[in-house]
C-alpha cells in the first residue's frame, strides 16, 4: 500500500510529493485515511464524496458528527473510532491491541 500525503501547508514530506487537497490526488488513488482536527473532517469527507472514493478510514479522534452524517448518506465503506497504527504495519503496543481485538471479535472489516 502506498501512502500519499495531503497537506495544504507542505509540498514535500520525507522526499514524498504532498498534494494540497483531496481533489488533486492521482485518479488511481483508491481510499483515504483522514487524520485531521474534528472541525476539518467533514470538509475532507465532502471532497472524498465528490471524487468518488469508496473506502475511508477516519483516524480515532478525528471523527465529527457532521462527517459521520455525510458518510451515512453514501455507499462509502468507512471505519471510524479505530487507530490506523494497529492495522497498518503494527508493532509494539499497537500489535498487541490488534490481537486483542481479533480475539474478542472487534477487529474492523
């Protein structure tokens, strides 16, 4: 999985090109991981809807009522209330918590 950063305040992070907004992402981009302040998340979700994204992960702590309402009105598959660090190349405490979630049937699908 390639991670493509989006940040309107940067043009490059660790030698990776940074895109200023969701609208400018390459067309082959399949999904989003949203890690924003709560007051910014709904706007990112609206951009994602416009672009036709079908997979969105809203990082734990970034979710807002408005963003979740936007998602409920779509067929977008989304995950919220979970930390991406437990699922994307987890290690240490994140790996441990991920295993517990699997054990107790709370691992997101």
